[in-house]
C-alpha cells in the first residue's frame, strides 16, 4: 500500500504595522513578533510603517495578542496586509 506524501507547503500572511516611531529598528519588531511565533521577514518602511511575514497561524495569533501593544512609546496599529488593488489608470 502506498501512502500520499504529506503536503509540506505552509501558508503565510503579511501583517501591516503602523504608528511606529521613525527610530524603531527592525530587530525591535522582529523580537516582539517572535514572542508569538515564527517571523519569516520584517520590512521596515518609511513614515512609521512595517510589514511582518509569518506563518498564517502565528500571524493570526499575533493579530489578537499584539493589537494595541506599545512600541517605543507609541501604540502600534496592527492589521492583516492586503495586496494593492490595480490602478484605475
């Protein structure tokens, strides 16, 4: 009897973090989210925004556990990131 190979593909989610001080370092964000689950990547953007990519289950947990958390003295905004919509032009 032959068994089917297990599907090892893991789905991921990107989270959008906002209201970060300009001085926030990527390591601060990574350490905070690593306390909840496996962080795959951190992208710090301009104007106090960042993206964190995590395994879906860990990202869902982070959304509930870290929403409203303070980072470097500010309450961060946290939500699931969605792909940009196509331009109207």
